C-alpha cells in the first residue's frame, strides 16, 4: 500500500469511526493483532476490542463527538495526524460525571501500517486541557 492509501485509511477512521460512531468499521481498518501503545484505562482490554470499547465510551460521554484533521504527514509505513476533538459531555467518562460543558482538545496520532491496515498506534492527547474545560480539573 502507498502512503496515500494509508492516509486515506486514517482519514476514513476519523470520519466513519470517530465522527459517525461506526464501530463496526474498525475491522476494515485495523489488523486482528493490532497493538495500542497508548495507556488505556484498567478496565479496557488490549487490542482491537479495547479500542472498540474506548471509542464507545467516548461516544457515550460525547454523543456529538467530532474530530477535525489539522495536519497529516506520511512516510514509509507510518501516518501522523494532528487532530482537534470537540464535544459536549452528556454522559460519564472514566468515573467522572457528565458536566454538560463543551470542550475542544488537541491530539497527535501515529499509525503504523502493514497490508493496508493499522497494526500499531501511538497517541498524545491534551487530557488536562479537556478536563479543565469540562470543569473536572482546576
């Protein structure tokens, strides 16, 4: 697969999975042996099932969750995205009660591809900024 093909996959993940909430589409984009290098909450299992649960929890907390892709860089088997997420917290998230407040936050994602699917992923999220906007942190 070309870097352009890989960029199209991560763009589709943002649109279909993150923005539209189509969690069934994960199998189209992620390999069965997918490895997540980000720290997941203790109750979330590793791999593809863990990502499905995490995205489900995010969409339950932020029903109108939306991501805008700000930058995309691809080289070799990796694609880097800088995205801005936003939403209003209408449900609990990781033990925090819903606040009804809106937030926007920055994230950087690095996805490694093999055979046209994401096999590894790393990310950095401005969680502190999000929690401050939601009123959950000073």
